[in-house]
C-alpha cells in the first residue's frame, strides 16, 4: 500500500485493524515479518502479549513557551480509547512510499527515516498538520523502548486487546504553536492540549484522567524531573547527550495493565517498569520474564519416591540451622545478623538452607561472602540506574574500597525489591563482615575486587548476540562463578575444617564454578536473549543459525530452526559435561560433611538440570526446571560420596540414553559421539561407588528378610519350646540390630548439624 493510496480519512477503525500491515520484530528490533494491526494487537492464550511490532511516539514542543502538545485519543479507538498521551503515536507500515521500514544501520546512525516518514503521515491524518510544516530533518530520534500492556482499563481484566511494541521516541520543536496548523480528526482525537511540565504533573496526579501506559513510562523515566529531557529542551534537540541508539530499554507495564485474555504476567523483571513503587513484579534477577515449563501437580505426585523425599526433607530430617550456636551468638551483633539471614532468605531461599547447615565457625563467613557478591551483582545487573556504562564501571571497581571499608556505605536507587533493600541497608552487612576473622575478610575483599574487574570488562560489551567464542564464554563464567569457587575453597581452608592445601586447588575450584554457571546459561537461553544479555558463544551457535541471529532458535514453529536449535543445545550441554570429572575430583578432596553437602547439592542439581535440558525443545520457549520433589530427593542423596556418585551416574546414563534414542529416531546430531564418550567417562568414574551402594542395599534387604524370619521363629519356637529356633532367631536379630545400629550411627554422624567443629566425610 503506497502512501498515495493510503487514505486514512476514508478508512474506519475496523479498516485500520484489517488493512494496516505492521512490522513484526524479533527482540533485537529486526524486522522478521508482517501482520495485520488486528492480529498484532490481539491478546489471547496463544499470544498472551500479542505480536511484537514497531511503533513511534512523537512529542511536539513549543519552544517559546516550553509546552508539550498532548492529545486525548478518541473514544472510538479500539485500543486505549479516551486516554491522554503524547502528540502522536502509531506504527510504521509495510508497503509505504516513501519507505517506512528502518534498518539496523538506520538506527545505529540515528537517522530512522522510516519512522519519521510514518510520523509525518500520521500527524497529518490525526492532527491535520501539513507535511510541509514537518521537515524530516527536524525530527530528533532519541531512543527505543520495548514495552507491552493489556488494555484492561478499557476492556476489563480479560481484555482481548493490548500493545506490544518497540517504540521509537521522536522529538520535534516548533518556534511557536502559532507556526503549526492543528485540525484534529475527531475519529482519531478527542481533544488536544498544550501543557507545561507542572500542568502535566497535575494532570497525571488527577485520578479522573487516564494516560496511556507507554506515555507514563516515557514521562516518568525520561521526560520529567530535574534531569529529564524536557528541562533543557535545547540541549536535548541540538546535542546527542540523551541519544541512545544501542540500548532497547525494556519495561513491564503498570500493574493495572497486566493480565488480559492471555493472563500475561511480568516479562522484564530485571529492567522492569519504574512506574509503581513496590510492584510485586519487580524482583531483579528473578524468573518471570518468560514462561516456566512445569509438570502438572498430578505428574509430580505420581513420583512417590520424590514425594517421600520431600516429606523427609521438610518434616523428618530437614537441613538444620547452626545460626543459634554459641560461637555465632557470641561473635556477631544479633540484630545485624538477623537482617543478613532474613535478606539471604529473600534473595535466595534455596541457597539459604544450604548455608545455614554449615559448621558455626564457617557459616557466617560464607553467608556474608554470598551477600557481598549479591550486592555487587545487583549493581552490575541494573540496566537503568546509571547514566552511562562508564559510571557503572566506576562503582563496580570501587565497590571493595567503599562497601567493605566504609561502615556507613549504602546505595539507593539501584536494583529492585529485596536486592535494592540489600544495598540500602548494607551497613548491617558490613557490621557482620567487620567481625569476621581477618583471613576471611581478606578472601572476601580479594574475590570481590577481582569479580568487579571482570564485570567491568563485560559491562561495555554488546552481549545481545552472546559471547564471541568459547574462550570469552569461559572467561565470563570464570569471573562470575569460578572466582566464587576459589573464594569458597580459601574460606574452607581458613576455617580449619578442610586441609590448607584446598586453598591452592584453583583449577578445580574454577571448574566447579564453571559447571554451575554454564548450566544456568544453557537453561536460561530465552530469558537472557529477551533481556538483551545473552552468553551462548557465537562460535558455537552460528554453526546452526541460518539467519545468523541467536533468536533464530526461538522460532519453534519452523522445523529447520527446531532441528538446529537441538543440535546447538546438545553441543553446549556436552561442553558442560566435560567439567564433571574435575567437579567429582574436587568433591573427593573434602573432609567435612557439611562442607561436602554445601558443595555437592548445587552440583547434583546442575547435572539433573542438564539432563532436563538435553535435547529438550522447551528450552527455546521458556525456562525448564527439575521437579521440586526431585530437588528434595537429590538433597537427600548428598550425605556422602557414594550418594553423589550415584546421582551423576544416573543422569549421565540418562543423557546417553536420550542421545541414542534421538539417533535411533533419525536425528542426526553432530556431537553425538562426543556426548556418548563423556557420559561413558562419567559413568566409569562413578560406577565403583554405585556398585558399593547396590551391594549395601542388597545386604540391607537380606538382613531385613533374615531379621523378619528371626522375629517369626522367635515367636513360634518360644511358644513350642524349640530352643534351637529361639537361639537362631536371637543370632539373626543380633546381626540385624548390630548392622542397623551401625547404619544409624553412621547416618547420625553424617547428618548431625550442631557440631561447631564440623564432621569428617570418611
């Protein structure tokens, strides 16, 4: 449809819905197709947030009065009728002349002529402004925002309509409002109004007035305030101070615009909307951006062994806390430690229980180590709090000199929810940190400094398409996880619970961390890609992506994409599995039972997650997770090396079986042989302990049967006066009771959690 035959005045709202063809996008703002306006704005269970498409938002200012022109959308509009919003907001279309489709090169140069031509077309249509009064070169392109919103205010909580757009923000300044012709189209615009900043604030505080969600985001994020774009309009227009052509800023809507017919929840939690203080959707680093694949409750309950494991872990033999031990109580400030424990539970509930079961002489050291690194990670993760990457880097590099030196240091306005609170009340963490042994403080400060340096290295890198190669992939994992492994080994050794030589096992410590981090990166493919910070190495995934884009794999309706996605996934899982032998070697060096469990629990969770991810197309449409009951079962199997090896054996065998089944069904996997080889190696390394466990269980069963017969003969022969039977039964019972006592005693030694000195994992 060329502009010459696009006549908005001859079209109804229904015509626009059916005939306008919008630009369908991937999450990197690349045009990947087209769709009718109707289809792209429909919210339903199949597309909970509609179809992502391109839009523009124009802001026209009067230079003489510093006023902004607002419009109130007509009540006849299908989406967001009667709301106040910026001067004009609509969509570039396919098939227009001049062309309205901008390329990545147009965006990088800051030109975006397509969006500007579309703006000129719609300003004439909606407000009657002649194109001659809107020279293309006077439009100022500032940045892009990716947002979505269900029109629940108009159409109710099950609204079938909404917006999901990457919106190009355009400013335009006129010398005086008298220099521009405005004749509103009443089918499009209910009212117009020129407003000052204060008048706009007053309007937005008037609960009787409705404002569009995209305008509310732009106004509160960038337009208003002491550092807003509006405060110095001349600088905004004439310089590039506020221009950002690289970042796509992503926002969830105000909470009243969640839901709709597709029951859409928050999508961009780590860079979520700043609109509503205390919004429950705002949890930095949390899941919730995309779908989580879960098994039904019935399916989970059908695994009876896992149900029993959950009952055992939660009620019969839970992980006990050593926080109330004499050493902890007498060493640290009670209220500050209570805060640290509470915030630990908030930012990582599952990890909290594993930390609490550590011996008292190590527990608080690890707890504070975790919180310090979580605070640092919150600074690194926040994509909106800092004016530039350079400023963020300065904060990261000075973190160990400020947060760990100044007892009054805190940070406000960074992070969301509990992570934000951690930074706001950091002096309480510092109080506990200051009471640690000097050796522990040195370790924490050193690792924090080095991790911050690594984070600073990656802050300025464009990770929208992942890391460059496996070397960079490994380097990133080293900074964010390998260093954690090193720090923990040094803390274990400093506590005296492990041999001093463990502090020098830098390579094995690093491999342990890399195994966990790579597992997370593999599982979080879609979440990281949507967030614009992905880590899959290009040297791997570009072998399989036909489009040269990491998002290619998310198109699971395409059979080629589905096949190549699984090939890429399987290669990355196989790469991670090659770390397992070193992880097992590290675990074999640990002597303290609680330290062993602390290290082993994340490792068995990781191998189970890799098994869940291997050859699983769900990785490309959401987040896959192991069952909660399975998690409980795994935790219960981390008492000793034997149990841990059995877990690795089971899942390595499972992955190998999946690979063989896929091959038998005709799937050609380039990494099949490598996968089979590493799974065989893991099974060979763990088979010895597995055989021991099987023999032990056989003995247990045999003795149980013998004891059962013993009790039977005891009763029957006593009754009949058969002394021989009675004697035999006593012997059988004695054997069983002696063996049972030995097992119970061993179990008690392994599970007892209240010994300050820790237990040896013999």
